[in-house]
C-alpha cells in the first residue's frame, strides 16, 4: 500500500472518509504511523524493483525478506529521522507537478430553471451548443500511465485502483486481441511521454451497490487531460472521441443540441420522463430530438441495465457540432476483434478473499506489459515508519520552499489559500516509490493528494477565483508529484520535456469565445427510478434501523418534496416504501442491512412489487435479473464511501436544492422555539420579553420558558419532558443550540411529540467558513463582558469569557451563512431572524479585528494541542491571560463604536415577536426563503404516464414549435 506520511486536515464535522486502504485507516488511529508489513514471499515470488542510489544501480527484492545494502540506505532516507532532519531555508526549493486531475466541480449560482433559460438563450443566439451525455453509475478512476499512477477519487494504491487497472487492461484485450500487450505498453509510454491522464467512470459489481448492479464490468472514458508542466488542459468531447477511437477505448453516448427547437425539446423530454424514465426510453427520446447523436461504445442497457442514473447537460462552443462531424468522418468506430483470455474480474475476486490477495491477484492477472511492478500498492520492504510529529511538518515545509517553476507557484497559492481560509479539505502525503532512484537525505519525493471533504469547498473556492482569476481551479481527483530539495545540492531541476499529443490543443477549446460564467454552465439531471434505489432505499437504511419507521417516513417524504415529485408519485412511493420498511425490518430485526450489498434484498423486493400491476412496473422502472455479488465483492471495509454518496442522515438534493418552507404552524400541536446562537445573542432577554409582552404571541396556548443556565445537564430531554406535560404549549428553549447533534435531538423530539419547531437566529453576514461575522462576534463578546451576576457564570467576572465565546463560535465553523440558513430551513421549514447589526455601519476597527483574529489563531493552536482542555490549563496559559486582557481593553476602547452598530433591543424584540406571531397565525406567513428556485417540470409531465414513446416525441415536437412561436 502507498506508505502514509501525512494527513493535514482542515476543519470538518463529518467523520473523515476512507483513506487509501484499510491499513491506513488503522494507521490514522494510532499515535505512530505503522506501515503494513511486507507480503509473504509466495505472493510476490520473483518480483523485483530496481533502485538507484547516488547514480549506482542496485536491486532490492520485494516481499522476500532480502534487503541489500542499498535498501538499508534507502530505509534511512525514508525514515522519520530523515523527514525531521529535512529543514527549509532560503536555499530549499520545491517542484510540484499535477499528476492526475478531473474536471473542477462547478456549482451554478443560478437555479436550474435559470440555467436552462440561459442555455436556451445562448443556443437561440447561435453562441453555443448544448452537449448532453449519459451518467453511468460507478466510481471515478484516473490513469496516468504505470509510473504516473492509477487513482480513485481521493486515494490510490488500494482495491479501487487495482480493480480499475484490471478492467482497463481487459478493455485492451477485448479491443486488440493478440496485439493487446503491445498496445498496453504503447499506451503507458504515450501517457508518460505526454504527461497525460485519462479519467473514466469505473462501473463494476465488485465495489458496492449504486442503483443497479451492472451486468458487465467496464470503464467509460469521461475526460482526457494533458498535464504538461502547467495548468491541466482538457480535451473537447470531439477530441476525446477521436482519442478513444484511436486507442479503442470505450467512449460515452453524447448528443448535441444546436438549435432552439432541439434544446427546448430536450428539456421538455426530460421533464416528461424524469419520474419514470429508463435507459431505453430516455435514449430513444433524445435520439429523436438531438441534432447530432454519437452512440457510446458500451450500450447502457446491455452492460449496466435499464436503471439510468441520469444525464449531464453543459454548454460547449458553437463550433462543437462541426468539429464533431469532422471527427466522426475521420475516425469511424474501431473494430472490436479481441478475445478475452483468463479469469474475469469477478472470478479473480471470488478466488481471493483477503484484501492483499485480491489486489495482488488482480495486478498479476493484468500482466507485466501493463503493470510491470506494484510499488503504488505495496511499496518496498526497505521503508520504515514515520512519526506523527514529522509528518505534520510536510505541508508547512512545502509552503516555505522556493517554487522551482510556474506550476509549483500556482499549487502553492492554491494550498496556501485553502489552509488560510480553513476549507474543509485534507492534504495527504505519501512516499513516491517510483522516484526512489533519486532519494537522498537532501531530497524528498512525495505524492500529494488534495482531498475535498464537502462540495461547499468547491463553491467557496469558485468565489475566490472570481476575485482572483489567476488562481488555478480546484479539481476533483487531485494528485501531484512533489519534490522538496536543497538547491545547493548541485543538481538541476528536472523538468520533463512534454510535447502535445495533438496539434492545436487548446485546454479551453470547448469554451471558445464564451465568458467563464457561461462556459461553466452545467446541469445534472437525475432520474427518479435511480433515486428511489439510492437515496430513498439505500441512504434511508440507517434512519430506518436506528430511528424507526416514523423517522424513515419523514425522511423519504421530505426528500420527495425537495425533488418536487408529483403528488400522485409521492402517494405511490409512500405506499411502496412503507411496505419495504416493514419487509426489511421483519427480515433483519435490529441488524442493519449492509449498504454495499443492499440490492441483494431491494432488487427481489422491487421485482415482486413491480409484478403486481403495470402502475407498479412504471413506478419501479425496471427490476429483476439480480446479479449475485456476495461471493466476489472486493474486500475493503467502508468501500461504499469512495464516491462520498452515502449520507443517509442528510437530505440529498440531486439537482436544485429547494428547501420546502412551511407556511404555518398547526395550532392543535405545540411549538418549540430554540436558538442556534452564541452567548450574548440576547436569547434570554428575548424569552423574558415574549413572556411579558401583552397577548404574548397572539395565541391562546400557554407560553413557557426553560433556561439552560439553570439546568446543568440533560437539557433537551428535560425540554421534551416539560413539553409532554403540556403538549399544546409554546416552549421557549432558552439555551444555545449550536450544532447538528442538538438539531437532531430537536427533530427527534418533534417527531415523538408531534410538535413543530422554529429556529431563531441572530442575523449576520457571516464569513466564508462561519455563519457569524467578526462584527457579530465582537458584539456578542462586548455584551457578555458587560453582564454581571449571570446565572450561567459567564459575565465580566469570568476570567476566560473570551475563550468561551471563541469555543461557541468555533462550533459553527465549516458553514457559510447561506449553508447555515439553508440547512435550518431544510430541517425545520423556516427561520426567524434577530436583527443584530445596523446595515449602514462603519467597518470594524482594525484593533478589534486583529484582536479577534489573534484569539481565533490562539484557539486553533490550543485546541489542536489540548483539544477540549480549558484555557486555564495547558501550555498556553500565559498567552490566554494576555489575550483576555487585550480583548477587554480593546473592546472597552471601542465601546462607543460597538454600541452604535447594534440594532436596539426594543426593535429586535418587536421584530422577533412579529415574526413568531405571523408563524402561528393561520395562513398568513411566508417563511424566509433563500435564493434558490424550485424546478417546475411543467404540465407536460402527464405525457410519460399515458403515451407511448412515439407519441411522446410527436407531442414534444408540437410543444417545441408552439413554445417557440410564443416566445418569439
């Protein structure tokens, strides 16, 4: 396995995703990184690696316990002592080169409807073409040649990449037959010589279930990238197809829509079919309306099945249609003359039932022409362990070095920005064993993995790119080779000479003259039959088994509302899912069904359910013909997380996230008002004001308050207990509710009692990684430090009050304001805002800002070293004492400013009470909304229910002509 060096992780809440291997998951839990033991000699018999040290060729036998003198030297070079002793100064340089990258994840700022409208507008004006491709359901796999490496989304050297190499090698055998070995070797050399990376969708039944187990194991090329020595350049789709046909690699099914009529017909077809569409009906509909159709090398219905994940539509240049026509003329579909010999992927996995055995068997089966050694998977026997302290310095050392070229400069800029902004991402470092020939005490060769934990990181990074266009994009599947070295070692920087593999390559060729905002327009259109299986059944298993049927029903109903599923379809699905819940719980009891093999139970259930009626069959889409995979599943715990698509307790919104906003609160149930805030946000004062106001909230229900400062433990269970005694009351939960764990408790409480809940939050602009601005934090601290005799002992007499406020502030870290409000609306239906700061106020004084930033930096340092230890303990006691005094002095010196920027409490209280009264008043409240618009599929949705495909096409043509005339 690739040997673990470092894992520098930005702030995040969810449990960290799987590392490179099971061995590395164990590594991360230990205090000292232990490397996996070498393999038994029998499993790697005869395999050798040539290791060059100090320009002298030496050979080290791998896996047989033999270590040469050079191996001992190498062990010293790769030891933690070498890492710790490697220091950076003005003479230390670094060379970083991208080794694999997939397209950046662009998040449209516009809603789906706005994106559609803009696409239609651009095509109508002759400025662009809409390109649509199938979304095969698998995992991202990237291949950069044997030495360049094989990569999954966030890892390498594991079962994912071993399966990918095996399947890709098998594709060459199918296509080239007796020439396969020769072509495999040529392909590796071609990628290495041109520094290229080929990205693919790896579709297989051995790596866990998605929407349907594929009938065959295969790959489809989705991107071809020239890395060179600079910014990655992606092939246009016509060039990708020519590349695939030259090498006889599988390409995707693509449709081009270059006229107003065709693009409008496409969107109408999707709206008509999205609730019941399958691969056959969708592909046939698109064939009828597209201007150009390029069939894929693999027929989705034949190799994967009828359950289609969806479509991807994006804007490409207006000249793409002519370019595509030229490619189709110059590169006809290649012959497929090969005969596959040897065991299949499923047979190999079935015969080898441990992780190492499977990886080794797969790599050996591929053959030496495609995989001449296994360094990325098993390293070398000479390697040694590395202490955590040494590892944590790698990132900072890289950022302190002098960049050797432009590419290194841009990567440093990217990494530095992400660390300074505390994006939720991780930077992992591993030894690059392909470079051991250059390993010396003064030179480190590493592989760097940039692992983005949440999609919101891409969104925030995009905002930075708009302000700083010189930044490189943040790619998905992002890997780089890194060399740290002393410049005075007398060696020249080795920059590979790279010639473009084709003339006239333009990395932005698909953009043409399009502006960046338009060039990045893309929309993902998922189909309901797929989402039933993955989001409603698979991702709902955790809720069903942990929280029961009622919670599961709430989950799936909320999902269907978010997707804007039709009322009729909701009723049908509710009936089916309720039956599924009863069936699977009776069969499994309290033992949860495995997510990676959930289709073993779900597919037979769906098949039997579909047979009952044609309506059920249409609802399910397709069922039956289950591929049994229990005997050949790849061995890797948590394998389903590689794509990061399993978040069963979060709302999954496949296209446009559309919070469902409740307009009223039922008066025959109770209401719980709670406060996701920070001490000093005036929640207790607001509760007292509500209790003392005439008529209170304009309702005849009693209003009660439970102060958290007077209850030291188990606050929320006591709220539930008090509510059950008076179930029709309005409960003011006077306690800060700062995180998802508390929100889930409130959701559970509402579920069990039938109450509604309303979050009341301080209004603030927020920062890029926190829903509260520094201005708001300054006001909260100012208020707390002016309190006296506080029941919770947090006031001016508290010596560490500033630290407590920083701790609360940090609990919200990782979400910007929009994400914070969106999640609360999705969970509870609405929000109430407490006016806090005057909108037209002078900027925060620099002394206040710098003091708060110093405190945040000190808190980060303290928490990293001592976790939750109080600031009165640990090695930073003196610094905390100095900072607390500085905070008080600074806020006192700026008291006039801090008083002037606050909205008066009287106005704030009036506004909050006004909003709460509107909520509980029958039918007159429209809760706050965010800048996201629902997708409205339109009345044409009836077509998919009552008409065969041929008649659907006629209707679409007619609608397209009518709509075109109206809009004209």
